[in-house]
């Protein structure tokens, strides 16, 4: 019998209270950095973001999101036999954040590892977990996107620090005789590494390189719009479907202008695009599962719907996963 994987539960978690643009602008002004609600909304559509407190880690956000996804699936931690966690902001160099989530949930023994593909991380993690389930390596997988991106922001760079937020989203992917995940496609082009990166590390007890995110926003914007279009078409075609059969498009939530332009190029009405960037800002690998969970819980996404999830980000990486819910 052919084995597929399908999403049987979603969950998400955002830390603390939202910080709106006005509040952020006031905080930055105290350090001589000038920005405004007007600029941020006009250029990005972002109105607020969530920022983790100093003691809150990526694995803690991930664990909360995972618990909610398990509840939604009606499963216990002990039922999980695979944890794949997408992040660029793990708690430590090692062990992986996935292993820390496993410990917190109390699911010892199952495979657990992190995936690092920046803002494409969640679709990379979904494609990986789907392949492991179809190969018979797992039956119930937790797939998580979680970030504390605020930790790698340069708060003196107004061109980047207003764009990002912290959070986590998760799904339970379960082996099933019915698909589920219909197709996925992943890509990377490392020749563009310099347009979006955090080019630092720890070495010999010191920070080496530049430990803060830097971005050529316009170069990223241009590439993002092109690849989100091409990989959506490629993935839908791989599933043998037409773009018209997509009920919901969930692109990486970086900029509302990118979301609108992607939908327009694909000929999809804007009402079929799930938008959370206004409320969450850009949460990198967490953005797609956060948006998915929001639209499942508010009743927009229903069983049988075709949901196309797309990631794009540092690397340069991009990819898409098409799921029948
Ligand atoms: O998650 C990975 C994927 N990331 C993305 O997809 C991000 C893609 N890029 C973007 O979304 C946009 O390029 C940005 C939102 C980052 C920037 O928008 P833009 O329309 O490309 O603006 P810009 O960088 O060309 O800056 C325009 C002006 C500049 O001033 P001058 O040189 O025209 O006088 C900036 O200095 O806006 C200024 N500026 C700001 N002003 C107020 C930059 N940041 C700010 C700010 N507040 N926060």
C-alpha cells in the first residue's frame, strides 16, 4: 500500500504582547534612529510584531507551538517518532533546538534534528518529514518553524530591525493511505549568499564576523517575486493540478507588497492569500506555519482544501509544498 503524509493538527505560539510600529518607533528614537508607522506600513504592510523576552528561547516557543499542534491532532508527545525543526536562531550551536523540544515534550528516542534554510526552512522541513514518512521511517512527525530573530537584529539599522519578529508554528504530519502532501519542490542558489545573511559565528570563545542580519532589501525583493511565482507553478504542475484549484496560498510573510504581487502574477484573487505579516511581521521559518495555523483556527482553511505554502529567503533558498487538508 502506498503511504502518504497528511497534516492532522496545527499550532502556533507568539511571545508576550505585540509591539506596534508607534511603540517601536519611540524606542528607536530614544537611540537616535528615525522611523515611523507610516513608512513601515507603506513599504511592508507590517503593523506590529512580537518580541521574545531575554530569557525566552527558540526551543521554548517551538515547544508551545508543538503542544498546541499535538492537542489539535489528538495525540500525545509519546506518539511522535520524528521532530524536524526549522530555525536560523537555535538556542545553542548544539544540541539542536529539535532535541531541546524533544526533551521538553518528553518524547525520548525519536529522531530529532534542525533544518537551516532561513525563511524557506519550514517548507524544507515539511518536504523532509514527508519524504521520511513516505519511506516508512516515521508515522507521526512534528514539523516546526520557530525563531527568535530579534536576537540577530542590529537595532541601529532601521532598514532591517523594523521588519522582523519572533514566534513559532507547528504541524503534525501523519502517515496516511490518502495524500496529504501532494507535491513539494525545493531550490537554492548560494551565489546570492551576500544579499541576506548573518555572517558571524563563535570561534575560540569569541564572536567572529558580523553577528547581525544584513540585507540588500531591493535585491531580495526582486528575486523573491520571481521565484515565488516559478516554484508555485512548478509545484502545482508536479501535483498534476491547475493554479485555479488552489484554495489558499500561504507565501512566506515578509512584505505585503510581495504577497500581493505573487498572487497577481499567479492569477489568484487576493482573498485567497493568507496574510499575517501585518500582525506578526517577518518571523522567518515560523511565518508559514503561523499563517497556516491562523487560517485553520479561524475556519478559513477546511478539510479538502488545497493549500500551497511557499518559502523564500537567505541562501538564497526557496521552495513550496502543496497540501490537501
Ligand atoms: O525574509 C526574507 C525575505 N525578505 C524580504 O522579502 C524583504 C524584501 N525587501 C523588502 O521588503 C523591501 O526592500 C524593504 C521593505 C526592506 C525596503 O523597502 P524599499 O522600498 O526597497 O526601501 P529602500 O530600502 O529603497 O529605502 C527607501 C528609503 C531610503 O531612504 P532614501 O535613501 O530614499 O533617502 C531608506 O534609508 O527608506 C529609508 N528607510 C527608512 N525610512 C524610515 C529604510 N528603512 C526605513 C525605516 N524607516 N525603517
